[in-house]
C-alpha cells in the first residue's frame, strides 16, 4: 500500500504524518507527503508526472486553495476555478493510474445555507451554500459528484470526508486570510507581546464545532483503511461540543496566558451563524473514538505556535 498525500505540508497533512510516525502507521504501508513545491496540481501535466513518479495505490487528497471568511468573500472566482482544476486533475489521474482508493477532504461550509440542523451527509446538495464562500463550496461539492460518477461508470471506491473546523500545529496563522482559530492565536500572541487589547472580529456569537488536527488524522487513517462507502462521512465532535466563537476566544486567551482586555468589533462580518453537524454516522462506525478535549488541544496548539513562531505560516 503506497499512500500519496496531496497537501502534505498543510495542517492536516502534517498531522497525518505525525500520527503515522508515532505508531499509527502499519507494516507494508509507504507514505509520501507532497507539498505544492513537488507539483502544481492545477496543471494536469504536473499531476500526471507526480503520479508517474510515485505510483500510489491509495491517495489522501488534501490539497486545495483555502482561506478564511474575508479572503473567500474577495476571491470567489479564484476559489472556484483553482479548486475545480486541482480536484479534477487529482481524481482523474488517480483513476487513470489505477489507484484503489482516494479519500478527499471536504468542509462543512459546503452545506446549504438555508437548512435544518443538525446537518448530515444526505443534505450536501439540498440548496445553495452561504454566499460568502460559494466558489469554494461548489468546487468541494463537485468532488462528491465526481466520486459518485466515477463509481457508477468505473466502479471506483473513491470517497470524501467532511470535517468541521480543524485546528492544530502547522496551521496557517495569517491574521487577514487564515481561519478563525489560528488567526485568533496569532492576534492574541501579538496583543500579549505588545501589551495591547485583543481585537476580535465580529460579535463572538456564532457557533462552531472544532476538531483537533491530530484527532482528524487518526480518523483519516480509519477511513482510508476501513470505510467502504462512496458516500461522504462527517468527521466531527458531537453537537453537544459546539462552542461559540467567544468560548473559543476564552480558550485561546487561557492557552496563551493573555491578561489584557478583549474587545469585539461588531462592525466586522460574523459569517454563517452556525453549521451544526451530526456525527451520528461516525459514531455508528466508531462508538468509542475519544476526541482530545478542546482546551487541552488548544493549549497544545498555542504552545506549538509560541515555540515555532519564526517558522509558522503567517
């Protein structure tokens, strides 16, 4: 089993690499972690040559153009086109090279904006996504369409996972364009260093489910080895573990030992109020899976960022 991981230098790729090295890898498995330096997956030619070089039997497809709320709002066309190119190249090339299984990574932001909660795997295509990131959301939905069609036409067992908000070491901590938690960690670090108040964008009221990257990595290995459906599966903590952004801010403040004032800038957009996802399908398969408690995972992430500030993506 030769596993090629696209986007291998990102948040989830680095987490998978870590859990494989720390004993979750199995005998007879070879792991190859690709970064954007190894191949531009927007190019069909470069994608083919990297598959030719490594000849994978399995692929974990994480590579994507990603960004936080404000970057998505500015660049919907770029998010649509670039991700459609990447996904089509990876999935089609995998098929052509006889790859047995591909596990792609989707996101809960792909679900319809107007929906009932909790969201589950059957509801992906039930209506338009939130307008703030429709380009990215539709590009990710098309992976599910591609997987179904590839199964129908060629019998391929390619699938996808849908994690909720992922965080952990090796994230992109860019304040302008990153996701909510890494951006908050970086902001809190700067506010602490400069002795200033922490400015939080938005009201702090929206609700999110957060999953630690190392927990997600362990679940990815299970999906790769043991999950046999083409239908996607939501990988998330339970509905009861949903937190407000304000709860998350408090955990960052505690993890960073920040003692200053916290100010919420309500003139900034909040994005979707909630995207509560059901993990009932995951629990049916893995009733005993233990998630890292949020505060402990947050502390580990804050400690990693402080220790690796100079090399962290930001």
